[in-house]
């Protein structure tokens, strides 16, 4: 019967550590498995990530394409169904969205899209509102300020 006192790993599952630099009888004496000369034989050797032994590394061999537009304007997108959690007649502006946890403080621009439905009349005061979203908000009795 298997008990804690007779548990042992399978034969060959565990090996002894390499005892490096302990004389010729160990099989890893003299140069301690590092070979002769070269960077790898020296103490303190470390290799940069991506180094391929002097061959042109992969990240430099591959072609580079496209560019990053530094003037890109990034909006945080909200759906009309997201705004439905606010109370009837409340003003939905940047501060209200931050308090509700829908927008992070650092996000500056917010855009509302016409995904979903809105059932309450709200005053929406954000950076951009799509035409379809504005129509749905006014149809529900609310107003839009941009």
C-alpha cells in the first residue's frame, strides 16, 4: 500500500546536479564544460536578447512597414446602452462618466455611438456624439451638447 513513508520518485526521474570544476575525475574538470576561449568561457558573460552569433538578427532582417501617425486622436467609445444606467434627467459629462467608472481619468476624449437603445431622457455633454446616437437621445426626450 502507498503511504507517505514509502513515496519515492520513479527510477531515473531525478538526477544529481552537475558538479562543475571539481577535478578531472568528475568529467567536468579543467575548463568546467565551458570549452576553450571565447565569450562564453569568460566569467560575467551575458548575451543580448536576439543575438545570433554575429549573423544579422531576425528583427533586423525583416522588412519594416507602415508608420505611426503622431497626430491621431484617440476616443473612448461608449454605447447608448451604457448610458442607460444613469438616472432620469441627469447630466452625463466627463466627470459623471469617471465617477461611474466608465472612463478613466486620463482619457480625455469620449464619443457616444448609437449601439443599443436609450430609455431615459439625459443631457449628454461629451466630446463627440454620432448622428444616430444624437437622434436616439433626442427621441427619448434628452438633449445633446458637444
